[in-house]
C-alpha cells in the first residue's frame, strides 16, 4: 500500500468515527427528551448576557407560623446556705418565624445554614435540631457544672443569680430581589441587659446569601470616604439633640448592616458612639459609589418593598423585687428542693419594676427621651 492510499484510509476512518459519534450523541439526546437543534444553540456570550438580564416573576415568600419554646433550669443548691433566693437559674426562650419558601423555592439549604449559624451558633442542618441543642444548654451566670435540674415552671429571676437568654428569628423585609431576615439576641445576666441584632440578606432571584462583601466594596480608600459620610450624618442628627444625648463620631464602619426600603442602616452597638445602640440610615443614592457592581444592578432592578411590622418581641423577665424578710424553719427545710418564693410587691405603686428585657435598641429623639418603637426603614 502506498503512502498516499494509507492517508486516504486514515481520513475515511476518521470521518466514519465522527459520524458514529454524532449518531450516538443524537440518540442519547432523543432518549433524554431534551432534543434541540444543535446548529441553533447560543454561544457562551449570549448565555452570560441572558443570565445577567434575567427578570422573572416574583412569588410571595412563605413563612412558618411563629413558634415559641422555653426551657427552665435551676441549681440543685443555693449559693448562700439558707437563702432560697440565691439559687442560680437559667431561662432560655426561642421564638422563630422560619422561611418555608422564598420566591417559590423550598430548597433553602444555604439560607437555613446561615440562619442557624447566626441564631444558634451550632452546625446543625435542621432548624429544629439547632433549636433543641441551644435550649438544652443552660446559661448560668456562674459555672456550676452538672449540678442543676430542669423545671416545668418559670423560676423567679433574682439579680446576680438569674439569667434569661433569648433568640428571636423573623423576616424584616422582602422585595422583588431581597429577603432580609433579622436575628435578635438578648441576655439578662443578673445585672445588665445585653442586646445584639444581626441580619441576613438573601437574593431571592439567585437564591443565595449575600455577605457584606457582596454589598459593599472592600477598598480602604472607599471605606474612609464611607466613614466620613456616616459621620456627616451623625453631625446632622446631633443638631436636633440635646447636649446630654450627643452622638460621638464613629471610628469605623460597623460590620453589621441592614438593607431597607430607603437605604442601608449601619448598626452601632452599645458604647461605640452612644451609651445605647444606634442606627444610622444612609440613602441608597448616596451609597452607590460604595456598592459592588452586582449590588448596584440589584438595587436598580429592585422594587415592591415590604417591611414586616409584626416583629417578634422578647419575653419580659420575671424579676423578684426584694428578698423575703424572714425565712421560717419550714422554708429552710424546703430550700434544697424546688421552693419558689412569692414575689414581694413594692411599697410604692408608682415605682416601675425593672424588667431587664426590651425588644429593640432604642434611640434618643429631639427631646432626649428614649424611644422604644424603632422606625422600620
């Protein structure tokens, strides 16, 4: 066989192989029911362009009914012998209004994972399991090991010895592109009240959680300009405040932010720019230079904002006002059991009882008084 004939044979065999491969692929496509004109497929640039301009109909989000669970704990013996008010107690409350469907999608693996992490600080995959792990772990103001038991009724909460920890999860806002979930954590540690609010931003169209870096550009120079913008807003707010309620200039841009209907709220915690937590709202148009390109596009396409007004409130703390004056011998015998002292009424009816719990971080208005109903942006 000549060299020329050999080349011709190789070419013919190659053509036969290609035809066989094409026939096999076409049969597989037909069998899968996804047959289409192979010569009319879009190239990669067209697919990317379509993905960037996807605007679909928006379905209403579906949430579970509010669920409320509470566990009670008490130490087996009092801290001070003979004093039934010195038992260490722990009360744990959980209130959740969990998302079931977001824009018609019920597989919310990424959103559930982030909610569980921020709300219960564990690695469970299901909300019920994560809640159970949290509730089954008492929070005492002093380490007492395993020297405690559960109760079926709420114990009296006394200063120093009583702890009340609460976790609340519920929707704050929804729009065509965004779902914003709120997680509130409050703790009464026997002397003070500690509050922390955090938020999860979820892209309803792309079905993914947006981190802070997905919203704000990570750039030092822009961060400084953003801080200046926030401090200018603080100066404007201070014009309507008294000398005793002046806000301090912020030293940095806070990590916690919340997107709302009008703009983005920057959350400053207790003691950073005031004695209480403060929210600074900056409008979307002023923040545009600091947004990522993706978030700029999201804001442009966004609309149909709905802020939920049925926010969930923490439970009040059942606090005894004073200790009993005398303890009878019968009571002394019972203090190793589950003795529950009666609440003592205050002498002056006009005196307000400190509950130790509140829902939201208040802010000071023009009169310098504390307002507890937070305006939802």
